[in-house]
């Protein structure tokens, strides 16, 4: 008998196309109903219920009840980060579910990765924070500097005093093939960008859009962004 965690069980849960579509939809960080996830997976309500039960039992999803309704979210940031890395592998190997379409450039420029900014914008923000001395990078290990803590305070990002989640973490971006900023600081920055009205979210999708005033403000604070093709 082999010892240690059973990765085969987790891989089997993710490996089903319907369940993979459900998990991908929840990468937006928003809670979705069973009906919404059934539509994402292209299955009946009864089939979706069986899939969701397996994902919940397998520790990948959490059910939240509000009144008579149930909503589903990813079980945590670690699940989202693992899925993002699988997306990196699939993209590198050319395993795409559909040909790139009009939304593809927008998805690559700016999107939410569970609760932090990804895409070209997320990569540019991480590069700028390192160049500005607000983060230090030691072979991929990110650390918030004193200048970074001062920036967070002035920018309106509340930093947790403690917690199991890393404060700063590099997350490999599937479209840019470079890292963007995850962790509690990355999450706090994304929340603040939305609060300031620099970014606008669309319910149910991962793409985020810069507002007319948000893009120049972001570029002044961090770095210029590449133009969309």
C-alpha cells in the first residue's frame, strides 16, 4: 500500500470535462448556484448535482447556504492556484477547448484569478512592485518590504496580522507565462483596485475591464500596459 496523499482521486475529480468546466467557472472567485454551474458544464440539473456532491466530498468545493438557496465556491486559494497551474500546462501543451475568439485578448490582458489580478496587468503590477522596491524577489520567493508596507497603508490595503495564507506569493500566469501576484497582499490589491473604480468586474466571467480613468491611474501607479491586438 502506498503512503501519503491520494493525488489520483483529486486528479480524477478534475479530469471529468463537466467538472473541469464547473471548476473553471468558479475561478472567477464568485459564488454560483447549481443551476448556473449546470449551464457552464452543459449538463442536466440532476447530473450537475451528482458532480457537485463529488467535488464537495473531494474537498475542492464548499457549499454556502443562503435562505433556501445553495451557492458553491472553490474550497480555497490553494485549489484556485492548483487549477491555474493546470491551465498553464494545458496552454503550453496546446490543449485548448476552443479556438481563440474576440474575448481572448481581453482575457489575456486582465482577469481575476480567484481573488487576485492576473493576465498582462497582473504581471505588470508585480514587475512594478519589485522594481519600485515594494517587494523583494529571491528566486521566486516574494517578500513585502518596509516600503511595500508603507505603500499598502497609503494605498488603502489592509494587511492581515497573521494567517495560514502567505502574504505574498508568485502565481505563474498561463497566458503571459510569467508570474503575477497572489497571496493576501495580491488579494487586497485587487479588492482595492475595484473599490477605487479602476477595474470593473462582470458577474460570472473572469475578464475584468479597466475603466476610462482606471487604466491611466493604474499605469501611473504601476506600469504601462501593452495594447490589445
